[in-house]
């Protein structure tokens, strides 16, 4: 491996790890704290709708990192594909990162924001609940695919 490409690979793996960490932190720490403000502030300080507005802003900002990571995955894995350094597992994981990352930032987040702008009643509708559940499943697939990319690229880099 050329020294310059080794540096690119290290930066790429750090980006994937940081993105995975941010996604996990948002889902494991930020969401439970945000949606249970009564535990931290006492009596129901915020309604579930208000907590949802705060959480959405966290995910809007997370989507910027997700978009950047998707671009990096396309460029890095595309280059490796073009250099005939291919394997099916990496190809599938890269496709899943691309598909779920784009869906997260450009389908689910705007859809949820628009429903929230329609008011609190809309966020209690079946459509919103299903969209929210879909976004949760989507981000879990994204995180799993990121983990697979990290592991596969670490295996290749350590040879």
C-alpha cells in the first residue's frame, strides 16, 4: 500500500468510526435523555412534542455528518473498486451505507420536520409514527453497515 493511500485509509477509518460513534451516541444517550426531561428537570417541563423538536434538531445536524460520510464512502470504495480491490461484503455494506445514509438525511429527516411543522396533532398520527419507526430501522441498518465497512477495511489494511 502506498504511503499516501495508507494515510487516506487511516483518515477514512477514523471518519467511519466517528460517524458510527455519533450515530450510536445519538440513539443510546441523546434520545433517551431528551425524551425523559422530567427525570432531569423535575415535573413535566417539556411536552413530548417539544422534546421531539429538540431531538429532530440533533438528527438534522447528525445528517450533515452522515452526508459527508456517504460521499467519503462512495469516493473511497469507488476508487478501491476501480483498482480491482473488490469483495462482495464490502460492496454490499457500501451500498447499504449509501442507500440508508441518503434516505436518513434526504427522506426521513425532511419528512419528520414537515410533519412537526404541521403541528402536534400530526406527530400523533399513524403516518408520523410509521415514518419515525422507519427512520429508526434505517439508522440501525446504516450503523450496522458502517461497522461492517470498518471491520472489512481494517482486515484489508492489516494484511
